[in-house]
C-alpha cells in the first residue's frame, strides 16, 4: 500500500498515537475511514460518468480492433501456409 512496509506503518502509527493521543485516536480513525469511503464513492461516480461519456465510441473502436485482429490472423495463417499475402483495401 503506497510503498509503505510494515516497519514504516508501525512508526507512523506510533507517531499518530503520540501526537493525537490514545483518547482521540478512535474518533480520528472514524473520520479517516469516513473520508476514504466518501473519496471512493466520488471516484466511483467519476468513473461511471467517464464510462457513460465514452460508451458511444467504445463499440466502433472494439469493432475496428476485431477487424484488425481478424486481418492479422489471416496474414499469419497465410504465412504459415506459404501463400502470398494479398493486399486488401
């Protein structure tokens, strides 16, 4: 998680307990978790909005990709059978 190992996590936790105090730690954790839930919810909404906006162009792009893959597999098959490759428009 964020390139933080267990030893670093322990040091951060000890520093938080020293700075905030053990009495206020549960409230701080609740606020932090609530913030993370809210951030995830917002990110999910943004992702859905982007997906909705890009949906009209995804299908044509996927069709183009399928055509390219079909074309490249035909070329590969022809090379494997030692046939000349025709130029296709």
